[in-house]
């Protein structure tokens, strides 16, 4: 135990916040298994957090803060069971055993966590990302329960009002309750679809950090870091799933470029203009290792293929060393596996780099009638770049002006406007 004299109140509050970010998912997962009620589990965990904020500044931070939070929350659960007649059966099953072990609870709790924590966390992941919830609800609930983020932090990350995030989380919990969705692992037959829902949520979180859709910032690294942390947890829980490692590889390879993606003034630096010596070598190695694990486990899926594309960039010491023909071929495979206008647009870029801008423009122009890309700023931006390479400056400038009108990100708008201005002169 750390003595209170060694820490200020501010120090202890920072310690509580750090512990909560690390341990909250495990605490909530253990409580969800105990109570069978996700909303109640989070409420009890929050009560334990409040207790820590009150007690740790006076008594010091416990040697095992995660166990302290879980034990405190479980005691509060037992108190609630005692007060509710309808919970008498649960009191008999759970409360008696907990009372008998009161004096040695912390030591035994560590053993219990070792036995159950993997399954508990998996149950929590699958519940928070249940396909019965809308995508925005899954995002908010995952960041709240598994990321330990507050409602205010999630709202700031996605540039929406705090009340909106609160409503999304409340609706998601209510949906889980109303539809009587159990907190359990899916049966084997449902696992592929359910896992796909989890991977989608994690990658949406990462993408919003890597290429912010709105606001003044080009990148929000905190969201990327949170998504990678969730990806690493999932890889530890499901080590035999190739797509889990594929997603982790994709995120780490892309995140390795973050130090070089902005100039000193915060303005964007595009891939081919980046100083590759600034790429994060540790993340590069980790990403390539994760990709190798995915390949060793079986055929690459959509995330694994995207990671393989990112690896082509990672292995190129200079932009001109990039194997664009391989990237174009990988995009063709990806388009066959998961047909999408955005995949086709990326393929148009790769084909333009590998076989000339005219070939790329032909593919990009074929997408102009796609409803899904009607308000997508990167379609006119890609066309503008290809048109500029073909010497069609006036058309290229018009395309970049159109892209600037469509984007909701201020930094991205600046890039498109500068390209348009340069072409106009």
C-alpha cells in the first residue's frame, strides 16, 4: 500500500484515472458475469470508481488497484442483492461464498480473475458490439465499457454533443435489455458474423482517429491508440483468428506513419510527400509481425489484405520503391472479396500509379454515378490528381474545388483548396 503522505490528492486522482482506463473493462466484465446485467455492472463499477476517488487520497493506492475496484463493486452488488427480494436466489449463490471469504478476498479474487478474465472480457466485447445495436451505439458503448472513456471524452473525440453520446449509450443498453440479449459468447455458427461486427467497430474507431471526418484536426491520435489497444486485447483473447491479427497489423502499419502525416503547423502531409525516416519503426515491426501471424493462420481476409497493402508502403524506403503493381493486384482481390465503391476508388489510385493516370482515371470515372460516393470528397480529389497528371489542369482544379466543398474536415479542405489554386495558376 502506498501511504497518503507520498501522494497529493491530485496525484491520487490521476492514479485512479489511469487505473480506471486500464482496469475498467475487466471490472465491468467480471460484474456482468456476476449480475447478468450490463447496465447494473457498469453502475456498480462507477460506484467503485467514486469510492476510490474518496478513499485512495486518504489511505493510499492499493497494491492491486484493479482487484480493489472489483472487490468493492462486488460488495456493493451483494448489498443490492440483500435489499431486493427478487435477488434472494443470487444472494444465496453468490453472497454466502463472498461473506465466508471476506478476510482473504483480495488474494482469492486474483485467482478468480486469472480463471475467468479471458472469457469475461470476450463476453463483454461480443455484447458491446452486438449486431442488434446500431453502429453509432456499438462505437459509443465499446469506448465506454472497453476503453474506459467518459461520455465527455467520447463526445470530444467524435465532435458531437455530450448529450448525444449519452443518449446513444443509454439506447444501446436499453436495446440489450429489451431484446433480452444475454451476456455470453456466441455459438460457433454465429462466430464469424459476430466477430466481423467487433472488427468493424474497432476499425471505425481507428479510422476516425487516422482520417478525421470533421473538425479542425487532420488526425486524432488518441482514437488510433485506443483502437490499437482494443485490437491487442482482442488478439490476446482470440489468438487463432487470422482477421484479428490482420486488423491489428493494418492499424499498426497505418499508425506508424502518424508522426510524418502532419507538418509542424498541423497541416497535412500526403503519403508520397512524407519523410519516411519519421515513421515509427516499432509500430512498423509490430505491424509486419502481426501480418505474418495472420498469414500463418490461413488465407487473408479483408483486413489482412488491407494490411498487406499497407505493408507494401512500409517496405518501400522511398516512394519510387513502392510496388504499385502488387498493390493494384491486392486491391483487385479485396474488391472480389468485399465489393465496395471505396475499394474500387483505391484501386483506381493504385492502377494509375502502376499503369498510368489514364487507366486510373477510367476506373475513377466509372464510379461517378455511384450513390454511395455522391458526397464522398475523395472521389473528386482522386479524379483531380489523375487529371492533373494528364495535363488537364482546368478540369483538375474544378475537381479539387468540388472536393473542398464536400469535405467536413478543415485541414483536408485546405489541402484541396491549395491544389486547386496551384492548378489554376
